[in-house]
């Protein structure tokens, strides 16, 4: 279907969790409505995973998540004027 490597695991885990959510909803709301919500959840999850699979490739999603966790700036707690190189003696 076009899913690559890591996305198959995500599809299985998120699909099963959608089914469990649907089973939980069926105790609260009518079963037909819970089935409709569950089917929509599974389709949305599959669509999102297909998008990531085609956009980022097999390992691209993991790399994208790692890039998102990198710091944007580096904070310097020591001012440069206290270094010996910068002093005018």
C-alpha cells in the first residue's frame, strides 16, 4: 500500500488503539455511531501515516522527530569579557 518500514508498526499500534477507543465508546453511545467514529479514526490515522511515508521515506519521520528536538540556539552563560584573550592589559 505504500507504507514503509517504521510506519507499519505505527499503523498497527494506532489502528488497535482506535479500535479499543471505539469499543469504549460503544458502551457510552450507540454502537453504530461508535463504529462510524472508529472507522473515521482508522482512516485518519492511515491517511496521516501514508502522508508521512510518502513525504519523508522509510527513516525520514524518525529523523524529522530528532531534528525537532535539537536546540535552536546555544545559551552562553559566561560572558566573553572575562576571558584572558579579551582583556586589554
